[in-house]
C-alpha cells in the first residue's frame, strides 16, 4: 500500500476503535471477529490440542469486549488481545481441573520443517503423531517456561515481544526459554525428529 492508503487504513482503524470505546456493539463484534482465529491459534499452541481451548477463547473474547472501552492504543489491538489470551491461558494451565491435551485431527501442526503437515496421508499421520508427542512433553513444563518457550520457539515471536506479552523482563524471558528448551531436550533424546527440531533454535536471538 502507498502512503495515502496507509493513512486511510489508519484513520478507518482509529474510527473503529473510537466506536468500540463508545460502546458500539457492532464495532466490538468486528474487532473480536477479526482477531478470533489468530487468538485461537495462539491458544492451541499454548495449551495443546485440548477441549478447553474453545472455553478459554470465549473467556478471552469476553474479557476483551469488556475492556475495549478502556483501550488507549498503547499497543496494537492484536497485541493487546494476545496479552489477555496469554493471561487467561496461564490461569487455565495452573488450574488443577484442566483437561489434558488430546489429539484433534483438524488442528494445524507445530510449525517447523520436521513437523509440518504434508498432503500425503502417511506424512499427515506422521505429523499428527509428532504433534501429539510434542505436546505430551511441552505440557509437563512449568507454566511460565511453557508459555515463554511456546510463544518464542513455536509461535516465532521475538523475545522482546514475548516479554511484553507475559509481563516479564527480556532477561527473565530468555532464561525461561533456555531452561524450557533444556528440560524438553532431556526428554527427547530418543525422539530424533523432535529433538532436532527443538534443538535448532537460539534463545538469545530475535530479541
């Protein structure tokens, strides 16, 4: 887009957010609907393929709808809503009553060459099995380490952005990712595919 188009898009977004702050239900619905698919993907990454993802997504959207009147644009709407989703997911992950992850055949797989879904039936089945194995190990991590690791390594967010989303310092976030990776790799030494994938990252990069 050229500068004029960018300016029009920014003005349109600002007008939409003003309507949200004024309590316009249609505007709120537009914002929530626009971000719902992205937030669902993030929650699947954080929580694993479990039945509770939909409940946590609804809790996130409800919280965002209630708080939109106070949104002042210090970050993008997506970043602001992702922060709400992360907080909601962390509360759920700490709950003793949460349901364990289970394989959903319709889910997208963990990003990465070693685990990507392929068109052939055999490759797709292998990818789903790898996804299931990955979540079995990731869900055993401490919640803070699990969230930081997932957002940085699997979701691919820069370390500084992960720190902002989790209300932590960059140093603490790097430490969480480092120790999460170390704990994960210690469990994956007999799983060549996942070991090679998760061993390939750099905790200090993409700050």
